[in-house]
């Protein structure tokens, strides 16, 4: 039912909420009770002065009667229904439900947002516990030190008389290992405490680089205008704490500068104003399609005309750089979904891949993914080429008719009967 045909239902719900009799409201606006009854049952359209008078008598804006619940609320209801994974026969009546029961609609939408937030928390914590290199290193240090202490203690306890020199040596080792255990345990506790302070944590090079690029919103105006060099930007970046992070960021900025020099912002903006055609841009600027996809993801949203996400991986599938986009989950650690078009492109170097996708558990949002793999090194008869792949992620205004269903990573993917699954999902137990 169209939203503008539910005005009568909203008038009736508001009148009942105010405990106002139908005849009394009809007298206030100067119509008969029978005519108001037809309006409230959506048998008569209403507008103009009569709508204004009724809205004034009910103490609401006329738009609240004609438009009902906010579009965002209705969208949230549709998203909740889609994410349930069950057929919903009344999906076409979401507008009516939101208009007649706005309170319950808000409760349902709020619970759906809460579930989505908890799922994201589970995903981050699961990836961190499974793949976080800092956590693995800390645990390894604790376990290896504890094993060393136990070995030394066993020698002292089980061996008979030892020479004083050896006994002193074992005691010294025991003291040093105990200090190491205390320090590594303290470091582990600090790490876990820091993990609870927010979703972005320093200390992992990839996260430092991501924080650095996020601070600039992935667009470096000073670099494009020649006011700063990649070395200048890296040198003054507070987000880049480790040498590995600085080295990774420097390489990404050098690539960014090369892409910007090939496709200057002003010229690229004029080309985009004539239409969105990545292959046409590659021909116009005489550059590779991979450069075009990277460059488009680095453009400000007002220039590109929409939000964008980006993922770059090497030949092993490991993510080197990513630009998140709302609604498309990117794992912080570990392997990504092998069904991503990014990996289809990696299997067919230099062949462009375009797919319309939705993520399991996020069926209310569709994306168009453009991907291509390119050789990182020049071709040579004596060595195999080294490839990298890039995927540009663009939101779709409407859900595609036949989308490719993908996930984030197998561990937190709710998809069933997936031939590409590597491990069972923790969501199978409704966690």
C-alpha cells in the first residue's frame, strides 16, 4: 500500500491516542462524522485545507499524517526483515506497520541495529583472537617463558646435589625468566585492556596505515598539488608508530602520487561529469585499469558522486590496503571471503571483473564491485610475474536482481552450503 494512501489510518491512530471521539473531531473541522469515518478507513483521499485543519486539531504537522514514519525507519524495517533470512509475506506492508505502530516499529528497528552492532563486535573480536599477530606473539612469549621456568625448576627439584656454580646459574636463569614472565604477562594484560578501548587500535602496522589514510579521508591534496612529498607526509604522521607501518604507507603514497600524476584531479572530474566509465577513463588517460580503480577510490565523495571502498591484495590474497565503506564488512585480520570479485580477478590477470554483490547477513545493501589484477613487476622470460589485485566497491541504489552472495570471512559468515567455506562459522550456533 502506498504511503500517501495511509493518511486516514494515521489520523485514526492519532485520534485514538488522544482519546478523541470521531464525532468530536468531525465537529472541530466542520465535516460529518460519516465522512470522517470514510477518511479514516482510507476510502476518501484528503488534502488541502481539510488536511491542515485535521492536523491542527490533532496537534501534529500535516506531513506526519501524509508521510508517516521516517524513510529511515521504514528502511530499517525492510533491512531487519531481509536479514532475518526467512520469507516475509508482509514485507510490502512495512510502510503501513510503521505508520500505524511507530512505537513498535522503533523498538524493532532498534533491536535490529543492536544485533548488527553485536555481530560486528563478534567479528572484530573473533578475527583478533584468531589472527592478531600481537596477541599471538604475546601468548607465545608467555608460554615459552613459563616452559623455561618449569624446565629450570624441574632440574633444581629432581636433580641431586649440584655444584654451587651450576646451582647459582640455574637460580639466575630462574630469576631472569620470572622477570620476563612478569613483563610479558603485563604486556598481554595491557594489550587486552587496550583492545576494549575502541575498534581502532595502534600497534599493528596495517591498522596504523589505515588510521593514517583515514585521517586524510584517503585523499592527499598536498601530495596532488606538489606541496608535499610522500616522505614529508610519512615523517610527520603521528599515526605511524612502527618502521613497518611507515614503509608500507610510503609505498602506498608513492603509488598514489603516480596515479594522480597520470590522472590529474581537475581533468578527471571533467571526464566523470560526462559519465562513469572506468574503461573509457583508462583509454582517455592512457593508463592501466588498475590505476583508474585506485584513483577513483581516492577521489573525494563530492567529485566521484558517491561513496567508495577499496581493497588491494597481493598474489597470496593477503590484504595490503583497504578503504572501508558502510555496509560492506572487511575483516581486520585473517583471510577474506574467497568469493570476492577481487580473487576472481587475481585468477585471471589483466581481465576486468564486474560483479553485483550482497553480503550474507547484510541483504539490504547491494554493491557493484570492479576488480582487476595487474603485474607488479615487468615481464621477464626467466621469472614468473608477481601480481596484485584491486577492487573498487560502489554502493547500489537498489538491490540487484541476481546478486552474487559473498561474506566477510568464513569464521563470521552465516552463509549456508558454501563450496568455498574453509571453516565452520561461529554464527551457526546463533552466537
